[in-house]
C-alpha cells in the first residue's frame, strides 16, 4: 500500500516598515506592502490552487485528500486583505477531505527560547483553527519543520496530539526510508511522520528546472515513482510550501495542470490512495523509533538552523527579543504583547541571513530588504522602541493593584486566545486594530 | 602608460589606482613606461617634499624605494604643475605662486606676465599646459618601445592622441572619473571637450565601474561596445610592524576620509553627524582630507553647533592613514558621484566597516557594506547609529567585508586590462 499524504504550508510574514532610530511611533508593520503581497499571492496562488483542489476533491468524491498548516498571522491577513481566500478555505474544510494542522500561531522559533511562549502560541493556533474551520488539529508541525527529541516530548506532554512531522533527513534516518510511520525517541503514543524530501522537492523545487534530467515532470511519471514505493513503504509524505503552486513554480510551468492530473494517475493503481495525516496515524503503526538529539529543519542543504541563527546579528536579535519576554508580559499591555509576538515571526531572522548572500539565491525570494544588514538594523530599531514602550508601561503597573498584572497574565494563557476569536469573528476589521481593543 | 600622479605624489585615488595597477602589471611581467608630470611645488594638495627636477629630469628615474621594486617599470617624469584634481582657478593660483617663489629666489624683478620665466616655458593656463605636456610626451615617445598607449584621465588624453597618431599604436583611455563626477552639472566645457575627444579617438575605453560606464554612454555619446568595465582592486598594506597603538578611547569615531570637495559630499556627512549627535553623545566625527570646501565644512560644523564634535585633520599620508583607520569605528563615504572609491576597500582591509553611497562604483563590488543614497542624511545617521549601537552588526560587517575586500585584487584588474590590450591589438591589426 502506498498512501500519498499531501501537506501544504501556507504562510506569509508581516513585513516591517522602514523604521529608523528616529521613529517614535508604534506602527511597526508595513500594512500597504503586506496587503499588496497578500493579494498578489492570493491571486497567483491561493485562489487558483484552492479552487483547483476543491474541484479535484469534489470530482473524486472522498478519494483525494490533503492537509494544510496555515499560520495564524496569515489567517489574520486573509481576513483583512483578501476574505475571498478565507471562504475558499472554508469550502475546502467543509468537504471533509481536508485536515488542518497545528503550529505556532506566529510561525515563530519560540520552542528554542521559551517553552511557555511556545505552548501559548500553539494553543492560540489550535483554538483559531477550531473556531474558523470547525476541527481541532491532532497533528503538529513546528515552524520550518524544526525538530528534536525534546520537541516531540513536549508536544506529547501537551496531550492534544497524535503525531508530529519533520524532515526525513538522511542523517537521522541512516539506511531507513521515510516512507514508514515512526515513533520519536522517548515518546509512547506520539507518532512521527517524515517528509519524503526527494519526491517533495521534485515538485516544489525541480518541477520547472530544465537542467534536471527528469524534466519535464508529468503526472504519469510522478505517479509511477509513487507506485514504485509499494512493497517497501506505506506512505509518501509530500510536504511543501503552498506557494509552490503559482509562485515558486509559475502557472506557465504547467504546475496546475500537473496537479489536476496527478490524482487520476496515482489512483489508477489499486494499491495507491490518498490519506490525511490523521488517517495515516490510524492506519499504520510505527516500525521503529527515530532518535534526533540535535535540532534539524527542512531548510537548505544543511537541514539545520543556520538560515535563522547562523550569524551574530541573527542570534543577537533573537536573544534580545526573547529577553524582553518577562518585561513585555509584565507590562500587561495587549498591543505590546501582540507586537512582541509579531516580531517573533521567523522570517524576520531569515532576512538577516548572510549565508549565500553574496551569490544571490532563493534566500532573496520574498525578501523585502536589500541586504541582511538593513533588515537587522530595522529590526533592532523596532525592538529598541518596543523596549522603551515596556519601560514606560512597567511603572504604571507597579502602581496599580497587583491583581491587575495577574489578570494581564490570565489574558495570555486563557483569554488571549478568546480575544483572537473576537478578532476573527468581526471579519470587517483588520486584526491589527482589533488587538488594540 | 600616461598618468598624472603616482605615489608618493598623490592627492587622491587616481595615484593609488595607477600604482596598484602598474605594480600588478609589473608582477605579471609586463613592461610599462610610466610618464607623469612632477610638480614644481606640490604642497597644494599633499605634504610631500617636492622633488625638483633639473632640466635633465625628464630622464631621471624616481628615487623612491617603493618604486624601485618595480622591475619592469620605467618612469619618465615631466616637470609640470599639472595636478589631477585641479580646476583652472587653482592652477592659475599655483602658477602665480610658483612665479612669486622664483621671484624671491632670484631676488630680481621678474615680470609676472612674462611667458618665459627662469627658463620654464609654460604659459599660465592649464589647457596650454596639457598640450605642452602632450608635446613633450610625443617627443619622449619617439625613443620608446611600446605596443599600447594607456592614458589615465583627461589631462593625458591629448598626449595619448598625439602619440597614437605618431606611432600608429592603439590608444586606450582609462576613465577614473569624469567632469560630471567632479563638478556636478557645472561642467567645465573645455575639460569636457578634452574628455570627449579622448574617448572618441580612443580605440577602447576602460571604465572603473558600470556607474561610470553609464555616464560615458549618456553624457559623452560613446557606444557601449567600446567600453569595458574593469573594477579597481585594493592593496593590503597590513603594516604589521606598526606598533599597536594603545588608543584608549571612550568615544566612538566616525571617519570621513577623502578630498573635501563637492564630489565627496562633506555636507551630507556633517548633516548626518548632527542627527547622530541628537541621539548619541559619545561620538566624534573625523574629517581627514583637504579640498576647496574645507573652510566651508568647518563653518558648517560650527553653524550646526557640532564644532566641538568634528575634527579636521587635513590631508593624511602613509602611516597616518593607517593610524586613523585603526582608531575609527566606522568609515562613511557619502559621495555624490563616485566613479569607484578605493578608500572603502582600504577601510575594510583595516577592519573598519563602511557605509557607502549608492552613487558609487565600489557599491557594485561590495555586498557587505551598508549602502545609502548620499542625500538621505536621515538614513546615513540611522545606519551610523546602528553600527555604533549594535556590536553584532559591526562584527558581521567587519568579518564579511574584510573577506570580500581581500578578494578584490589588482592582479585581476591588471589581467583584465591585458586582455583588453590583446583584443584591441587584434582588432587594430584586422582593421589595418
């Protein structure tokens, strides 16, 4: 049996506006740029891809299934800038053939720096997904598939999850194949789904590469590679950015047509089917445990964290950011907390990457800055302002009744997510303004 | 090779570039005859001791040890007050100054208006001097063996044209800067004409950057096919023997190093300094260099109320340059129009991070530098503060920048020039 499990990562960051040391206000984000990029990508990718997949799902009446992980920060942008995308996701959710996964609401690296913050963000995401799509995520994927044994243990202890996903990196698997269900080392219940990076990247990266020996990739050919897995694997996990459709691979490369015809060719073979991650968990038992003591990710050839934390600027920026956690939470101002969390979006650190900078490559894609240095300066200026806001806020709280600080904290754990509901239910107002209320 | 300045007779980047290129060619085993004017009194732009050429000095070798290392290079000097960054006014003043000195020396009454004083036979204007230089070079060239004429910047173009016409050898003009860089829109028509003629008569043009390449096309009406871009390199004069100076400083130092002229944008440096000082206090701004806007810059600093925070060192040379780099935390080059800009590379060689204007050739080759529009003093100030305030930024810029600058070597520039020589020679052969 070869079960194909598609999972698409759907994310757009909030880009900062040009913010100099002389700026004093708390408007950190470039609303215009974020809106126009969101709409552009919606038109090129999200809308046509959603319509196509909806079409396929309806045509195959339950035999074609997919999964999404949509970041909270992008859901907010959809509501503000292109609500039509929300309604197509809604329609997809209603088919019953689409599973939504959980991740950190802010697409953050919080697992590495603050476990409390991590848990809060995951819970916020779960509740948002449940509110919007009526299903409670049972499978977790961390930002950029960053993973190690500790993460698996933490996720298992949260109690909500059946499985976790990560990269099927060669150095963690050794001779083993990613086409089975595994168990993370140290976990009893939680299952581990591993990305088949070779087959995933054939679509996500190599599809339009004319230097590739397999170009052009047809649905028929790809279906044959899937069928070949029969006999030495149960699942083929195809994990990729959703922007593969229409953005990374432009429409004229034929990517949409490829997808349109893929189910037909895969389902031709009676041993193949499509399953959502949760169905995979139900269908297959772990064949082995996988030990990942060191952090891995799905990025670059290194499969490590160097794209986010590879240089002194990156680690400085992120350390300074998380050093503010206590101060931010003590200040008890919702807008400050939200701004602080939006600064955790991993893309801010990705822009500061100097690796390959001189060569100019994929790291440039979607990068709003001319250089990593500009992005670091901008980020630090914003952080500097946020820091000052906390300091201004803090003495006020101290003068207040101690209980006030407590309610602030409660807001974070329980009610902050409740607030998100309000944000999202009042579709007409941009969430940015909502969070102020 | 025809030039007009060469170390130690330098007042700016041209001499450095000529030295770097010639030295690299020397190491590649190319025979170079370098003809350059030597000034009678050089103190205008440099503090170098003047080398007074005797009447036979045309054949005199240059007695500096640095130059003796160049085995394949012969120097021919021509006594002339030509200076690379002169304007006719300056020239006029210098010329009169020279006359006054002569007067003093001779103690006699020498008619200032005379065209022929003390055996020096040059007329009082720079244009005539350029042509006189051309005539002497032409004479000199008759006794020299060479394949290609390589002329550096406009003063040598007439000479290059004459020699090319006489010898039938191809002329290559090397554009280190144009009149538009030096003077903005207020171009000196005569200089422009000389530049334009040189470019049109040349068989090939070498531009120091794409920035300059575009100026040549847009302003001088030259076809792009005739122009090749050869970026400059940088010398690593990591003078390890220099004693580790124990400069203990509680103040940060931001450095401007270059001629203080309109082209280099000193007013933007000061404008940014003012903004920085509004936010930070423990910073000093050092302006190293001289130029016609020097006194204006001093006045401007005073007007902005930051006079006590801005230091003017005057023109620095040799070891002093190294010292100032060693003290600096940051180098800023806010040039209005910079064909290349070697100084930022030198700064990086000395582990000083740089902010450079986008209107410069060097920004084409440097990725690990902060880049600004020269007029955007807000952004210049923003970046200065960032470097001073966030140490990881400084460290990253230093490490990557130094590595990047080391990869820009004169050897590569020289090799490119040689390739252009060969191609040009082939083309002219075919044409004949």
